[in-house]
C-alpha cells in the first residue's frame, strides 16, 4: 500500500506524488524537497499555488509543523516552480531516450492522433505552430513549457523544436504528472 501524507494547510490526505514536501534543514531554513528524499523535519503541501498562498496568509501552520520561527513562503513557491521545471526537463530527456517523443513538422504530420497522449509547446512557439499542432491533434491535452524552442530542442538532443508530441510510455506518464503540477503551481 503506497504511503499517504496530509497537507498541513488543507488537512487533506493524498499520495505524496500530489504533494510537495517542505523541510527545515539543520540551519533552520525551509526548503522544497521536490522528490521527498532529504532529511530534516518536513511538512507536506498540496501542489497548488492557492495552497502556497494560503500558507503565506497563515504562516503559523508551516512554522509549527517545521518548528521554525520565520518562513518565506513566496520563496518556497519559487523554489517549487524551479524544481518542477528541472524535473520536467529531466523527464523530457528520459522520454526522448525512450523514443517516446515525436518532434519536427514532418514527423508530426506522419503521426496518427491515436499514437500521442499530449503536446508540449515551447514558450516562444509561434501562434501558427500552436494552431497547426492543435488542429492536427484536437483532442490531446497541451502544455506550455517555459523554455525557448532552442532550449526545448536541446533537452531532447535535437535542434530547435516548437512542439513536441508525447507517446504513451512510462517516462511520459511521469512527465504528464509533472506538467499538470506545473499548471497547478501557476
């Protein structure tokens, strides 16, 4: 049976993959433990911007759970967003190595809509690229990713890429979970 944790703000129980762990290090400073592996007194938050904002309005909830006297929740949200973007980049590279990414205009045109489970757009993808991909794959969820076309292509070992198609595979399931977490963090 998988572990279940409780959000200190909402008091809801959930699987750790739906939460973010915050911990107080030996120096008494709170940090985000995106993968839930660091030692130190920890607390769990639902992975949503609204929960971080609630924790900022009620700092005593996290301070008490972490046993710290001061806390910068806004910095924790920024740290969570940065960790999420890094995790997505790592999973994109893993999915590319697994052959689970379709990229490039020609490859996307040759791919049937049933072969893909989601689309990822570069931050600077043109409206034309977005419209074409959305028209080709109208039922797929699409996710913006805060990287340029060049950086997105680099993540998967290719040249600039405005749009990536994701095939069903184990790394892609984890990638979609992280992309959804990115949307929730705003």
